[in-house]
């Protein structure tokens, strides 16, 4: 019995010594953290004081901005901490989870862009208005329809009546007719002081 009692006393002494050592370390850690918290509180008070001074200066210079008011509310809402208390944090995502998420995002199939149907394309082409004939084509067509020579003024008047939406000037018509004569696409006949134009006797294919 005495041996058991001695063994129990020895274990009790060991546990007491261990608890005493742990308590001393805990007390030192509390003192250290408390000192850091006190220093941080002093820094916070200094920052709040500086912030108040800056806000007052801003108001004196041109009025406080919403950003400054929001910053004031944020700083004033920070609680003063006494003794740091440890709280369990939220579990962080592991590297494997992040890798799976990244892989799933990369493997998501992209939806192909919708292409216009052939019917829409053909209808769009069909809806385009036909290009208007050039003045050269209009004059050549008019000369082919005439059985008698016509002057530049007569051709200009006829084209103005046939195409009221186009501005046809006699000088432009005369210049165009001279160009057709130079290319053998029209013939020029001079009668006194007047000049008349007709279509060529033998039609030549238009130059490409």
C-alpha cells in the first residue's frame, strides 16, 4: 500500500509541476498579446484622431465627400478588443478542390455562335436594290432607240424627262457623247454650226 501511495504522490507532484509550468507560459503569452493589443489600440486612437482632423479640414475647404463619411463610419465601428479570443475559422478550400473547380470550368462546352440561315442570306441579297445605270449607258441606250441624229441639248432634255430623279446637264451630256465618239461607241455629224450624234452603224462589244 505504501508503494502505491508513494507512486500516486509522485505522479501528483509531476502533474502539479507541469500545470504550474503551463500556467506560467500561458500568463506570459497573455501579457504579450495584451501588450500588443494595447499598442494597437493606441495606434487606432491616433489614426481616428488624424482622420477626424482631416475630415474637418476637408469640410472647411469644400465639404465632406460620401467616401470620407463612409470611411468615418467604418473606423468608428471598429470595436475595442480586450483579450484576444480564438474562434474557429471557416474551413479553407483545399488545392484538390480548387483544381477540380478549375478543370470543370475549362471543360464546359462553349455554345456555337448562331449562323444566319441560307434563306436569310438569300433574302438579304434579293432585297438589295439594283444599281442605277450610268450616264454613259443611258445615253448609249437612248441613241440606239433613235432613228434620226440628235443634238446634245435634245438628248439632255429627253433624259431629264425620262429620268426626273437625275440631274442631267447639257455640258455633261456633250462631254459624254464626245467620249463615246472617241471610243467608236457613237457617231458625230456636223450640220452647219450644229453637231448631232447617232448610234454607230455596226455595234461593237463594250470594252471590259
